[in-house]
C-alpha cells in the first residue's frame, strides 16, 4: 500500500514536471520551429491549425493574442506560404476523394467526418482545400456527376439525396464552402443593463441569440461587440480562459473597462 502511494505521488510529480517543462518551452521560437518541422514532414506544406494542434499539442491559447492574431500570420513568419496546399490538388482529385469518402460512409460527409478522415489518412485533402468550390450544392453536384461518369450510381444517389434537401436559398444566405465545412459564426459580448455583468457566448445568428437572452433577464440586454470567426468554439473558449478569474456564473463575467476594450479590438478572426 505504501509503495502504491509513493508510486502515485511519483507519477503526479512526473506529470507536473512535464507540464512545467512544456510551459517553459512554449515560446514563439518553439512554435515557429514546430511549424517548420511539421511542414517539412508534410512535404513542405504548412499544416492547418487543427491538424497542427493534434500533432504537436500546441493549442490556440498558446499563441493567439500572444504572438499572432491569425494562424496565417504565424505560418508567414515561419517563412512558409499559408494554404499553399490548396493549389496542390486538381479539382478532379478533390472530387474523387470526396466521392470515395461518400461511398465509404454511405452518406454525403459533414465537416467532422472530412476533418477526421484527413487526420486518419495523411493523403486525404484538408477540408480547407474544398474552399475553392462554390458551396455545398456545387460540391454535391460535382461529386454526383463524377460518380455517374465512373459508373457508380449508388454513390451518385447519395449526392442526389443531399441536393434534394439543400435549397438554393440556404447557399445564397451562406455563400461558399463554409456552409458545408467551416461555418462562419460569432463570439459576442453583451452587457446586462447598467450592471458590470457581461456575457461572452457564441452563435451562428447574433440577432436571434440576443433576442433569446433578452427574455431571460430582468434588465435590458445591451449588445457591446461581436467577433466574426470560423472557429466560434475555439475563440469563445479563449476569452473564457482569459477572464476565468472574473467569472461569475456560467458565461457571465465581471469585466473592467480595459477588459471590454481588449475584446472590442478584434472584429474578425480566421
């Protein structure tokens, strides 16, 4: 029993030591070196933010607001070209890979499935490479047509099913591939009346969310600012961590004027 206790204490001490070492090494030079290292292993192409985090355990909170505002800025400082990999594949290659994934899954893939496939199979294109196309209907149509020309009617039918439930109006309101792969959203800051109480939340429809909140509070809700981003969850998490010592309840924080100014500095984060 005593040996087990000592062993557990030793394991905790080792974990703490490794964590402290990681924090001490997590500087700008280290992150730039990891960007270059992983790019070299990826054939010279810089990794996207999510894949970089998966392979290095370097999180957005380790660099965002400390060294860079955008991931593309970090890649540029490392001497690489952001999204250079997006031009490496032909349209046919991208559509063929998406057709194969559709067949493998038995349905037209969603963003999480595309990202997961790219993590599991290093030869599969990153989800960002599909941004060259004009939205979900365009991609589904191209995959369907590709399948028909390659005598794969069953997979083509899966694409037809998507097209029958996806209207032009949806694509008109949310143009581009972001409606399929990386939806644009908002991280917002609102104030509860005249109180020094602020809520930091995320939504894909700022006006609708503000309306919902107004019905829950005794005083008028005053919108302060919103940040447009393709990673609402990650950016929201960053601000929650930054103001963790000022949290009151849930997503509500007791922020100072300086805190509010810091939030309002950012309009778009991609």
